[in-house]
C-alpha cells in the first residue's frame, strides 16, 4: 500500500503531507535526513500510542523513507 492510498484522519494526513513536502523540497542530503528523521519520530509516536494498525505504521515508515531516498538520489545527480 502506498502513502497516497492510506486512509488517515485529516489531522494526521495533514502532518504526513507536510513531512513529505519537507523531504521533497530539501536542498541538501542533510536537509533530507533531518526531514526524514522528523517523519520517523512522528510515526514512532503514532506507533507508541497504538494509533494505527501495524500495517499502516509500516506503510508510513516505508513511504517516508522511500521519499527520502528518492530525494537523496535526485540531489546526488543535481
């Protein structure tokens, strides 16, 4: 399942979209890493309070990391 297909409460979707946007506009590898770490921390919080199923949490982790890796790749070739 992809991040775009996840059904999330509006408040959570807003934060996830903001985290993705921060990753996508980062202008350095360090910026990407910082944004990805913020995303990981957010998902860890959701996981800790058992806000979602393990499948949703895993999809969030994987989706944010995939976005970060994609951005790193773009920056490597820029």
